[in-house]
C-alpha cells in the first residue's frame, strides 16, 4: 500500500475554553452561590416575620463582618498554598492587650494602635517561622494558636477586662448612616481593596502563581518567601482590626473571645470558591459566602436554634465544600478515561 494512500487522521482542535462567555459566567461558582444566598434570604423571610425588618437585617451583618475581615486575608493565604489557624487566637491576644491598656488609662487611638500592632506582631511571628525557617504553616499556626490563646488565659484567667472609653464603642456599635454600621462599611471597603490587590495587581498574580506551582514560581523570579511573609502580615493585620471591632462591640475582653472562629473563617473562604489546594479563588466569592453564612446563622437564631446546631452546620458545610470540587474532578477524569 502506497504511503500516499494511507488515511491521515483528522486533526482535533481543543478549544481553550468551553462554551460562551455568558454560559461560563452563569456556571461559575459565584453565580451559583449568589443563587443560594437569594434562596436563603427568601426562606428566612417566610420563616420569620421579623427577618425583613431593616434594623434586624443590620444586626445580621454583625454575624459575619468581623470574620469576613479575616477571611479576605485568609483567602490570599490559602490561594498561595498556606493557611493560618491562629487567627482566632490572635484576636484573643490583641483584645487582651487592648484590655490591659484600657485598665492603664490608654485612650481610644492608643487602644486601636495596640490592637492592630499586636495582630501585626503575631503575623510577623507566623511569617518568619514559615517563610524564613521553611516550617509547614499548618504546624506553625497550630502551635501559635495554642501559644497566643495561652498567653491570654495566663493574663486573665477567669477574669474579664472592661472599662473601655465610651468613644471606643463606635468601631463595633456605631453607624455611618441609618442602618449601615461602621463595621459593614469597613467590610465593603476591605472587600474592594482585597479584590483590587488579588485581581488587578502584580502581587495578586504572584500569589496565584505560587499557589499553582511554587517550584515554577521560584524559577520565574517570584520572591516566594517575601510574598508569603507579607501574606502572614496581612492576616495578622486583619485579625488585629477584627479584634478592635469585636472588642468594641462586646465592650469587654475574655480569653475565650472568638473561640472557634478559625473554623468559620476557613469555611467562609472555601465556601467562596477558594481551592483548599491553592491556586484559584476570588474575593467576590468570599463576599457572597460571608452573606450566605451570616444569613443562615441569623435565620437560625431567629428560630431559636441552639448554638451547637449552628456549629454542626458549619462543620458539615466545610466538609461538603471541600469534598464537592474533589469529587467533581474525579468524575470528570473518570468520564474522560
């Protein structure tokens, strides 16, 4: 048989992206999550006659704004392939430092500086241990979680700090206009800033590259250690800001403050579409996930559902949001095979 007579297999072209831009958008995780948020909003409206009250909805934002502030920084950290499980303990230590300063007569500006400074100091410790000493972040932050929380318990024991200045209450209880609280305004501002940082800056691109392939990022000239150190600093900074808001809202400090928040923050990030394996995610998804979790917890609270049930729900939500993408990927691979 002549070579010229041998049939040539047809060329197969693989498109870079499947579907139209509109279909890809409608199928995105953020759109699906937004649809879930709308359904939860409708369900809460039907379940309780008090839900649609403007002031009740304003109160609902306090269920997620402080956690979301930390979640924005945590999202960048997880996208880069790292994690910080000490964020709740940082909040406790920062609140303890502010409480001790308040007892000494420090004014509101000094208290805010101490809270944020404590968060930055804790972030510096985590960043140094991970980026300079090359220790696994999950091990480091489990250790510092116990360390920071332990310091708070040593300083306070069973006692509580109070006596904060009246002006300090504005950060957690004040309102910008009508039902829009200072915390909610800060939440929107930080969401915009972190969205720009992640999606429209060179630093954000470096974070994505590190999360996708750290080995290749090093050979591409990306300063991996410096980027990771900055991310831990950001996480500490946002934990300090959250500590200021939470302490201001509660008006007191206890060593158990923000207990268990690390689980809720990670759940918020993963629910927002950030891959737990790193390399992908968006701030918009985290924002929508914050609203979803806030609406769920507030709706359950209006129905007098016990707090332990809410904890069970958060745990199940974390498992499901981590498992679903992995199972979907395995199903796609099986179909291709």
